[in-house]
C-alpha cells in the first residue's frame, strides 16, 4: 500500500497543503543534549545577528518547548501573544525532563553538514517561493518529553517535535516540524506561534485551545505538519499607487506584516519639503497632500524599518516626478499625402516616451509606436514628429499626443489636422514698401508671390516666412502663399488674397514752356517809376527802343529806327551803364524766342484736336447708318467657353498627383538673383471661382 504524505504549512498564518513537498525530522550526527532539568534554558551563541523585532546574537533553548532570543525565558505557563520577550514557540507547555526525555540542539552550517543545509534550502525555496540559501541553522529537538507531574509519562505518552531556525543574510525562517501521532498531551493548553517582543506576533489557530494536540495531524492521511514563519521584518513592497496635481499615494507591505514602527521621510528636488512621518498608523497606505505638486519637482519617499545598532535598517526608497507633464501647443499638418507632421512642446524634465493617437471621424483609430522623447527632432523649443501614414483626402482627422510617464500617462485635447501649413497672411507697410508675412501652423516657412496682370513685381527682400515689394503703380494685386515642405514649393496655394494699392501719386515730370516763361518773367522783370538817385541805378522800360549813349548829355536820348524782332531798353548812362544795357538786351532776346515757340506748339495742338474731332464725327455717322441697315428682330446667343487652368484648379481639396509634376515645384535658392527670378508669377487667364480655403481680401489699415 502506498502511503501519501500531506504537508500542511502555515506560512505566516496562511495554510498551504502539498503532497510532494514536506519537511520531516532532521537527524544530525553531532548535537548537544539538555536533560535532568525543569524550567531551564540553555544559552547558545549565534554565528551572526538574527533580526526579530531587534537584532539578537544569542538564543536560549528552554525545556518548556520554546526558544527565546536575547534573554532567558523559562515560564512554564503559556500565554497568548503578544508578550514583551522575543519567543519562538513550537509547543510551549509545562515540560519536565527531570525524569524522562531530553532536548537536543545543534548549530549546522554548510561546512559541517552540507546535506542537511541543502535539504532545508530545497524545502524553503519551494514553500516560500524565494531563493533560499542558508548560512546557518539552529536545530532543536524535544525528544520523548513528558509533562510536569508525570515525569516518566506513566499516565500518558510522550511528545516529539522539532524547530529549525534557518538564517541567510536577508531573511530568517522558523520551521515547526510535527509528526502525525507524536503530539499526545498538553497540560495548560499549549501555546504555538512567534512573538517579537516589539509588536510583531502570530498565534497559531490551535494555540491556547483544547485542540492544541491536533496540531500534528490535519487530515486522516496526513503524515507531517510543517508551520513556517518568517522572523525578520523587511519591507517587501513599496510603490506609488496614484499621482494627481494635489496628491501622491504610496503603499507598502511588510514581511512579516505587523504594527512595528515605520518611518516615512519625504523630500523634494527643490529642497522645500523634508517631512518625517510615523507611518505605522496609516495601515500600509499614505496620502501625501502638501500643496501643489509641480511637474518637474521630483519627490523622494524613503520608508525605513528601524533596527538596533547590530542590524541594518530595512529601507526602501521611491523617487519619482510628481506628475507626468502634459504636452502643449500641439499642431499637426498633412501636406503631401504621405507624412503627418506633428509639433508640440513639453517640459524638458520629461524623459519618457510619447505616442500619437489619430482619430478619423468615422471611428477608425491609428496609434503610433511609443517614441523616446530624446530621439525626436527638437527645433525652436518644439519637438517634431514625422509619421509616415496614408490619410483619406475626403475625411476629417483629429490627433492627440500622449506623454507616457513612469506612473501616469498625460494626454492632450484633440487637435484638428490641417492640410495647409500657412494659415493667414499679415500685411505690413512702410511708405511704398509692403511686406507680406505668413502665419504658419507647423513650420515657419512659406513662399509668398505677388502678381498683377499689368505689372511684373520684383521683390525687395525675401525671408523664409515672407516677401517685401516696392509698389510704383496703383492697382489690385493678387498675393499667393505656398507651403514649403522639405525645400519644395507646393504648387496649390494655401492662401490667396487680393491687395489694393491706391496711395501712389502721379509723378510731375513734364516740362512746360509757359510755366518756365512765367516763372522766368517773374524772376527777371524789374520795374520802377522812380529813378535811382545812385549813379549806378538802372531803369528798364518795356517800350521797345534803341538807345545810343551820348558823351556830352547823359540824360538825352535820341530815337532811332527799330526792327520787329528787337527790343532795346533805354538806359540812363552812368559809369557802369554800358554793362547793364548788355544784360537787358540778352533777357529780351530769350523772352521773344520762348513766345514764338509757344505760339507754334499751340497752333499744332489745335490743328490736331480739330482733325480728331472731325474723324470721330464721321465714324459715328457711318456706324449709325450700318446699324440701321443690319438691324433684325432675331436674338443672337454668344457662346461662352470656360478654359480651366489646372495649375490653380482649387475646386476640391484633392492634391494633384506628384507623378504629373503639377504638385511640386523646386523653390529657388535664397540668393537675391534666384529669388527675384522665381518670384515672377504668371496669373491665370481666368481666376478660380471656388477656393479650397476662403478667398481673403487684404486691406491695409
């Protein structure tokens, strides 16, 4: 008949059953013995410090079915935990080995007994789920022990049970080992469990009950019972549960879990917070709500389980940014049916991933792969993402940008995707110089061209986002703003406006002889009714005459014969009179020449005007006669032929295919010569009647 061994394991109060993993009695070959005593404890030095409540370097093995740490404890009457003494009690009762029975104990190491150590390692690793590798074992065996008052077990059968304290650098376990049928008596309802003396304790469910003797068998087919406890307290888990702008919630778990003292220290990177909190009372969860938590302010939470000087404190630390910053100033453009260009800003303290989520109005969703923020293009304080994706030209799309933080994801509001980068045109004027500047969505560049059917304009200056012109003629001009992508001009304009120039005044460049003559006459005509008393005085007379100087009578003039084209002023002789007479003669000659020229031109102008009037009158008479002759009552329909210009066909949002070379045009380089040549814009014969964007008319104010 095959015997099935069932192991019932209490691991820190949790009952676990197994049919394949059990831990039987250990039988080391070399051990020490305690016998002949009642209420006695033997001191044993431990190879290294054992942490249980506090740190301990010595154990006391009591005849009354327990081991105490740090101090001797021989009480025979069991109590329910907690008590003030650190106690490990596999079966605490009033045992007397003064007659029959003994207590065996030993310190086992891998050096002294590797086989037993490996047996313990295998069992604990399977039972606890941890990788256990013991450094030493304290083994104790209460062999064939009897109760006080029946020292030789005359009235009952003896008890047999063992305990193993297995220690490694970061954990210490206590394993109680019972063989079914070998716990036969209890005098004072035995106590079973562990007690740290500082608040951490576990009472076994059968402890201090009338059924304490049933601890060795929980099932009819069971052969062994093992109860496993972890003695040392450690912070097994410490994590952030939630983060909001006003709250950070942390949570932890202590193994073994108890009400021991925990200290939580909270600091921040701005050095404005340094809080120390006793966290025991918060039941493993603490909410930090001190003011507003800023995105780039890193908070550090340090949870410590203090120990005595002989042992290191159990400490766990969490450092995190209080919030995942939200992307801001998001814009997206889809220009060439192949690439979605997204631009956004985010605080530079964010060092995690971002993700794009694209929503189509019909419900379809596209999601990009998470992108490392450090791998993105960064220009002018903006991060730029180029997403190669094909969109439907006849559908509306929206986009969100998600910042994937360590503990939270922060997502922007939806942003509509634009099919044009240029959104508007700003007009700036300084006297006769007018600058047209693009207002863009993603990239701060465009190509602006101003054209007229009558005038070819040459730019005064060209920038990446605008062009300046000097206007010399009044009129209405058409301004075209083109998107630029990867150095290529997209032929279909993003914005088209009309701009009216009405401030140019006609230039005054014609020369008029009449004006010149009148001004010259005014400047040159001097007259006086009074003779100058000075010997140098001049008197001009407008009466034409010839004056001969006299050497004897300066005041006498003799009339002489005059010619029609000659005007000779009379002169009063003086010491300088001969020179003044010559000057007056030159002035008179020039005036007569100008009058003759004006008269000739006036006559020619009048003759030409008369001829034009006569020809016009004759033409009117001829047309009237012809109209009367050909007039009928029949109505004629004049056919209208509409010629489409594919370059500026803007009847739909569909962008022409790049295969036809009608969508892209290479943008001229930024040198002055090339820029001017590329700025010549040929206006189509028929202006498009419907635009993909509202037709804007610019007026300078």
